[in-house]
C-alpha cells in the first residue's frame, strides 16, 4: 500500500515540475519577447487582455518590461516604492538577462 502512495506522490511531483518548466519558457506578457511575438501575430487573433497588455507595455518602449528604458526608469525610482512584481521583473530582465547576454 505504501508503495502505491509513494509512486503517486512521485508522479504528481514530476508532473508539477514538468508543467512549471514548460510555463517558464513562455515570455511574460508585457516583456520585450512577448511584444515581439504579439507584433508578429495577426491582431484579429488577439484577446482583449492581450490588446490591453500590448497597449500598456509595448507601444512606448519605456513601459516594455525589461527594455533598457524600463530598467532605467525603475532604477531611478526609490526601491521602497517598487512592487514585489517589479522587484522580480527587474531581477529577471535587468540583472540576469543583461549578465547572460
């Protein structure tokens, strides 16, 4: 009996890890890569949320998450005013991506 439960737990963990890894490959909405992908996609295929996100983050370079202008604007903002999401995005797009390029 314990063998079956352990096996189910291991399979569940493997599935969760696999889904997490696959979703990590997709560009974050509002990021440079996402904006490029959306620009290449037919506007008739966009959802309302995608159009809204595109308008908010892709029209002006300074609002595109991870762009040089976005990183500079955030860098000039006092860190105490950053949201948790901005901290995570800054770390990913302005620190890690710049180091790996």
